[in-house]
């Protein structure tokens, strides 16, 4: 209930993405606090059972975003355009990339919000597979180190705070890469 109050308030804005991220962070802390597995299973089953009904409570544009995420090729010149351009940018980077500020997809504005939503696509185009793999390795090291700190924390609050922060960092990295 303590997690759902801010989640519902954020969703009412409407900001579904942030609401889902706040909910995921809260559930991760509950998991780290030792919520029993049967209760976690019950929560997951309830969420899955409610998903079809919740689909109809979403705004039309929210449903369209989810459908576009699942299949951007359905509307390649409309809602799926930016996702397709991001994939082109990542692929065009090749092994070593095109160089700093030399990526054509970002410089010619095929990719909007190149410094926020599509920053990984721009990075992969400019620094290639080697640069993208290096960045992912650095992210993995930060997450791994944070998880070790959370595991080795001497007090429950420190463990939950560190674990929650690590999970939120991981989630935002995952979402940003998924853009």
C-alpha cells in the first residue's frame, strides 16, 4: 500500500513510465527486505491477472507506445520511425564507430533527443561495438560493486538502501538501453 500510493499518484499525471519505475524500485526493496516467496508469487499472479483489465484504463497514446515498442515495423514512417532510426544508428557504428560527433543519424536529426532518450544509440554509432561493449562493462561493474556493498552491509537499513539504489540504477540503465 505504501508503494502504490505514490505509484497511483504518478500514474494519474499521467506518467506511466515513471510510475512503473517507482513501483519496480519499491518492489525490489520489499524483495530485499525478505518478503516471503509465496507472497511475491501471489503479487505477480495478481498483476498478470489484472493486466488485461488495466490495458483498457490506459490512454490511447500509452497503448500505442506499448504496441510500437513491441512492433515498431508496423508503422515505420510514424510511431516506429525513431526506434528504427536508433537501430540503424547502432548498426552503422560498426566495430570501431564513426568517431566523436561524426554519427550521421544524430547529426542529421534522424534521431531526436540524442542526448537523452537515444543517447546509447548515438554512443554506439560514434564509438562502435567496442565502445558500446566497454560502456556496458562499466555499467555492469558499477552494478556488481553496488550489489556487493548491499550484500555486505552490516545494518538492515544500509542493505535495503544500497540494494534499492543499485536496483533503481540497473533499471534506469536497462530502460535507457531499451530506448
